[in-house]
C-alpha cells in the first residue's frame, strides 16, 4: 500500500474515544445486522474482517460465525478490541495488526475464508481493483464478501481534507471491479443512512451500501 494512504497514526489517536460516537455505533450495528441477514454466518465458517477497528462489527458477527480473524493496521484500535474480547470471554476472535492489502498478509495466510466482511475501510485502501483481486484469492470456493462503505459522497464526509481516501464509490464502478476479480452474484443494498455533520458544518445524509458477491464454487 502507498505509505501516504496508511492512516494508522490518525486511528491510533482516535481509538480510545472511537466507540463514544453514537452515530458510529448505530452505523456499525445496522451494518452488522445487514451482514448477518445477507451472509448468514454459521459456526462452520472461517471469517475475516479487514479494518475491524475496535470490533464494533466483529463483536456482533462472532457469536454467529466459527473463527473470526480481525485485522487492522492500528494497534491502538486492536487494543480496544482485545480488551472487549478479554472482558466478554469470547474465544473465537483472533486479532492481527497488519496492512490487509500487503503481500505480507497474503503470504502469511494460506487460509481460505468463507466470509470476508468490512465496514468503512475500503475507501482507505489505495488500489481498489488490485485489493478486490487479492480478496478473491483469499476466498474459499463459494465464499462471500460483504463490504459496507459510502456511496460516492460530496468530499466533505471526513474532517481532514488532506487525508488520502476515496470519497465513497459509484456502485456500478465497484460492481465492475468485483466482477473483474472473478466474483459473481453482486448485490447492493442500502444498509444505513448516516446523518452526519460534515466538514462544512452541514448535517448531510450519507448513504452506506452493503455489497455482497460470491466466489464461484468451481
Ligand atoms: C473508518 S475505520 C472503521 C473501523 C470499523 N470497521 C468500524 O466500523 O468502526 C477504518 C479502519 O480501517 C483500518 N485500516 C485502514 N487501512 C487499512 C489496511 N490497509 N489494512 C488494515 N486495516 C486498515 C484503520 O486503522 C481503521 O481502524
């Protein structure tokens, strides 16, 4: 990943207060419910969340899945999740601090995942098409991606105008990249509408999609 896109400093600074944001918690809850409804996780599944942050989504998915590998570049975000795991007694979540888009991750994980899910992280990864190809190789035959992110936005969602990220995605462009990565049955739904005070101080409705797609069985 291009170094300038690696925003772990910012997320390390924000980690301790991350869960205090009510809107963020509501978004994560809606996305987790949408993932559960769409992917129907079960205890035979090996799942991966990339950009898990403090585990707002994974703490809801884990009771429905088998083992969950929760990956993030921010060690401070993962420390919050590790504390939740410790106090809740959940034993099925394994956390790892690594750049999910790195070759190092692919090389060190020869596992095939039945489900790869994420929320609000895809826009932080520089080469979307290459990354979707990578996810496709990490999926088991018949495995599914379930990725939530912003629809193309006005560029004012994030507070820092200099932060390297995508201003959401056009669904048709993302669908084309997903299918070029060899996945099928691409389906979009609107998982949540995030009413957020944007960088210019205006309360604005930002729709968040959930896209699912499957790797062919053979
Ligand atoms: C906007 S936050 C979302 C966190 C969490 N999914 C949530 O909904 O609360 C994006 C997260 O992705 C992580 N992240 C960004 N780029 C990453 C990468 N290349 N590999 C792994 N994690 C990454 C950040 O550290 C951050 O925790």
